[in-house]
């Protein structure tokens, strides 16, 4: 599985150098995010913050994903649930630091890599879960996912078109993960 993942990621090439944009935009701090989650789960647990961990990563940057997983692995903590729920929409086609189309990188490829790298941790836990959040826009691509042009290099770039491709990729990944990982509920 790791070889297949690396083949997919290495087959996508950068058509031209770009600046190093980040999909991560600061709409708040990690403290605000942790407080928001704590409030939602606070009614169920005495101290929900004791079970929450902020781990900084940029899903559009594959080295950031790998670094975050390495950091998590060094902590030796259990992982019972992984929620893949990040997404961006770009007005124009922009390349990520890894030369992937930024929307595809942040919305799908980063989640794909993160999930695959964290699977060993999830497999250790009984009742582990992976939640792949998508959008109703996954049904927009009439011809299915365009595996020949994930980077949107040949077809005209469209904000909603590329976003829909990423959401379809999420759905297909979630389905395939569920088939392959009987020990991890999806």
C-alpha cells in the first residue's frame, strides 16, 4: 500500500516552479480551536482538554504531514479516531510546495497520506474509526474522477470543478479504505 501511495504521489509533476503557498490560513489559533472542541464535548466528559492534542500540520505540504505523523508517533499515544475534514477552494490554479495542484493537495492528497501513515496506530486500537468528510459536490464530476489530470494541467481550471474532483477523491478513498481495513471502521 505504501508503494502504491508513493507511486501516485510521485507520478504527479509540477509544471512550473511556484511560490510556496500554504493551505493553512490562520483563522484563529490552536488555543481557540481546542477551546471550541472542548466546549462541544465538555458536557460528556469532565475534562475533555486532557484528551485533545493540537498537532500542527499543513495538509498541502507532504513533508509537513510526514513530520506531524513522526511527532505523533514519538509521543506514543493511542489513536482511536481520525477525522479528515479540511478543505480549501482556490480561485486560480496554484501549485503546492510539492508541485501538486493546491486544492487536490490540501483536500485529498494530504488526507490520503496522513491516513495511510497513521493506519498502524489506528490498527492497534479496538473500535478505531476514520471519518472522511466530503461534500455533496462529489457527485458533480459526470465522468468520474479524472485520474489522468489530478493536477488540472490539461483541462481548464475551475474552482468548483477541481473542488468537486477532490471531494469525489475523498469518497472513493473512504470506500476503498473501508474495504481494505476491516479492523478500522470507516
